[in-house]
């Protein structure tokens, strides 16, 4: 099982989800940790290679962006409530910035 590494405020954002959404997001992340696909997801190549979005639907919609392609961990980049049909550019940019931070951090650690 891969550990989860939370970037930025992603952990506190998931914790701020309503209980049903938080439970669902936790279950889906657990699936990813065990090498399985979440039930409802889609790739997000615009954020970074290997980045996926977990779609959580309860009374409202929520999203968790993560990358699990690296052997050492599942990196959770961003989490947010989905309020419009399109994902806001600011959320995509933040996740992309954190993805680049993961890549840079991994380069430094591996040297």
C-alpha cells in the first residue's frame, strides 16, 4: 500500500468536505493506495502527466486531484467543491503548480 503525501492545503480541504463526501473521497483514495482505480475518475493531462481527478458526488460535487504514477506515494495535489460545469482555471493552475513542485521535490530527493 502506498502512503499518501498531501501537498499544500489539500488535506485540510478534504477534511472540510461534508462527512459523506469526506468518507467517499477517503474510500476512493484508499483504492488508489492499493493500486486500484477509483470508481469515478478521469485523467487530467492538462494539469500534468499522470494526474487524475476523483469525482465525488453526494449532495454536491467535490473533486480530488492526485498523481499515483510514482512508486513511493500517492500525491494529493488539490481538493475542492465543484460548483460549475467546468473546473475553474484557478483550481487547475494550483494543481499544476503543485504537480511541478512534486516533480522538483522528487528530483532533489533522488540526487
